[in-house]
């Protein structure tokens, strides 16, 4: 597994001020599995932190991910496999 520290991008109001990355609160060490790639460069990876939270991230945006409990992400994956997101394809 690869280990990374997450960062979060803050959004600025429409003032012309650039968006500045800030450390995720608190900084999280994520142990990533090898990336799962389907057609072309559509690669995703799964990871866990020391607290047991689960993560799904894209290899195209290493600091961006979805995070929740293992049970919640398991339910999400099962729902997608059952067709809950087919209307998005």
C-alpha cells in the first residue's frame, strides 16, 4: 500500500482570491491499495486510515477522495453494482 497525507481545497467566494490548499483536519495518513484501472486511464484506489475509515480516490486527483465508514462505502459499492447509478452512464 502507498501512504499519503490528505489535503482539502478551500473554495473562495467570487472575489478573485485564489483557492489555497489547507491540510485536512487533522492530517490523515491513508494507506492506499494498488490502483484499480478499467478502460483507459480511469483508475481508482481504495484505502484505510489508522482509525479504520475507508477511502475511495482517483489517481488523477491524489488529494481528492470520498471517505466514510467501511460499512457505508461497502453499501455504496453494493448499490452501484446493483445498478443504482446506471442512469449516470
